[in-house]
C-alpha cells in the first residue's frame, strides 16, 4: 500500500506515465548569500544582519544567564567565554559552508544582538532553502521580534523566487516541533537515524512550506504582527499565530 499516493488527477506523458505538474516561467533564484534583498532584513520589531565576529561580546552578554538546556538539541554549546562565542560565529561563517548564511537578530527596542539564525541547505537550482541554527537568548524568546525574524526570512526567500522553505529538528525537540506548526510549516515525515549529535542518535523531523502555502500563511503573519493585534502596552496578543495558521491550512483542505 502506498501511503504517499497522490489523489489529484495526474499529468500523463506520451507513455501514459504520471509526471509532475508543469512549472512555467520559473527560474532559479539568486543565492541568499549574494542577493541584495537578504543582506539585511528590516522589520517593525527587529533588524537582522550578517553575523560577524564583532557580535561575539553581545552574544555572550545575551546568553550568559541562559539555561544549559537551551543547547540540548543543538550540535554546539553551551558556551562560557567570549572566545567560545567567537568560535561559534566562525563555525557558522565557515567559508566551506557554501550552503548557509547566518544572521544576528537585534530587536529595535534593544541596543544588543539577542539571537542568531541562518539559511541552510541553500539550493537555488532546486528552489529549496532551509531555516535553521535558531538560537534565541532568554531576552528574545517568546517576543514579537522573534516571530518577525522568522517571518522576514520566509518572506525574503519566497520573494527571491524559492519554491520551498524547510524546517528540520530533532524529533524529540517538542518545542521546535510546536514552533514549526505555529509558524505554518507542514509536517512531512521523520528521517530515522539521520545523524549523530553530541554522541547520540538523532531522528530528524521534516517540515516545509511551499510558495502556494505562503499565499495563505503570509496574511496570518501580517495580521498577527499588526500593532492592532496587541494590547496598548504591546505585551498581550489578541489572536494567536498558531490559531491563524491552523485556520489557513484548514481552509485550504476544505476548499
């Protein structure tokens, strides 16, 4: 039995074989490492710029009170000294990592960098890209700026012409799995024994969002990020993003 059977009416070639739908007019997008659009991302609540060595002291200050549990599912950390953060930055910016591009995140209401994230597995020819290396300090976690950072990365990728944005995490990382659903990514499966991280097995959960999905999900972010969605002090949300994105996906199924 094929659990992945496509119920849509297939396109057939001259041999009667099912083939993929045509992708008319599509061209491979620019790599995010060189595209002008992605060199700096500016939003209502935060700014994202290329992660550089100069950010090490700010990252050390931002993470110095973070629980060691923050690093459990990441392949690095926790860190203590400034040179540890410098080595972390060097790792993410390694020139041999041709398929990644790392950012630091600075909320507009702060003078300091409070987290990092990156584009990974950048494949312009396939129109596919991943968001990963998310590491938010306690001061950035559960803030509007944190959500906007994800929004800006997804939006920029699709604006450049990518067709698919991926989210992957340890299958035991329940907070990351919940975040993927909240952000509008759809679960695609688990790759068993995908890698070894810190001497332990990692099964990797895969999530993704297509450009067609984004047409439905983007208005959810816009509604959630609107100042009207928060109380006057800006601390309490009126609508949850998870409810908005879930409703968007359900409307697609019913349609």
